C-alpha cells in the first residue's frame, strides 16, 4: 500500500529548473506543501521522497486524511479504532 502510493506520487511529481543555488525544484501538486530542491535532479528526487514520507507520517500522527492518488490510498484509523488499540 505505501510503496504503491509512493510510486504514484513520484510519477505525479512535476520538476522545474529555477534560478537558485539548488536549481532543481519538484512538487506533487495533489499533496499540499510537498516540494523539494536539489543541486542535481537525482538529489531533488531523493529529497522529494523523504519529504513525501515525512508528510505522510505527520498526517498519520495527527489523524489527518491522506488524499488518494490515482486510486492509491493510505488509510487512517478512525479515532474510535485508535482508542481501542
């Protein structure tokens, strides 16, 4: 479930070259606030993977929903289920 979600997120990533010390910029438009930069395209991609992972973990910890991407989802336990566990 998680690896499939990551695969889709990376396929949806949009890359740009910007005028900056770290000229490669990437974002996943469907994931609010998920973006990364790097000195090379590969550095940018590696950073983007870390950002997506951290974003998903932060949302899970806060009990926030994670938007579906091309039918891939990561479910969050309901508060009632979490209280029982």
